[in-house]
C-alpha cells in the first residue's frame, strides 16, 4: 500500500505533467506565433509556438513541484531535531502545500495554453 506522501507525490507529478500534455496536444492547432504576455486582456508580446519560452512555460507545474520538494528536503534537514514530535503533522502540511503549489502552477500554465489556440 502506498504511503500518503508517495500518493501525494504521484498525484502532484501527474498534475505537473498536464500542461506538458496540453502543449503537445494543442501544438498542431496553435498559430505559428502565440501570445506570451498580456497587458490586461490585450496580448502585447508574441513568440513562436516552438520557442524556448513556450516550452519552458509548459514545465511550470514541474517547476513548482521541484521547488516545493527541494524546499521540503532542505527544511527537514535543517529542523530534523526540533520537529521529531511533530513530524507526522508537518508531513501532512507539506504534502498539501506541495499539491496546492503544483496545481496552481500547472493551472496557470494550462490556462494560458488553452487561450493560445
């Protein structure tokens, strides 16, 4: 049986990869030049749909997951002795935080890809 931490990591990883899948699915439907920045509701900067910026944008969910996992690792190493009594509660909080940040980053990325079509 999977632990809650492993289950959250798997779920976060799947969520993080959704924008990549959306990008690959919508790539052929996207115009050659896509909006990459908006000033309010008006697009004010365009790039090629195969530009590095667009490809990196598809990885925002993965970036959020990596940053949160790295932060969790560093904080666990820094406070390992002081948090022994609260490690289960801290683990639950971190699992939720990791999932929330990943969902937010992936959501932003997914939304912008859908608007590009």
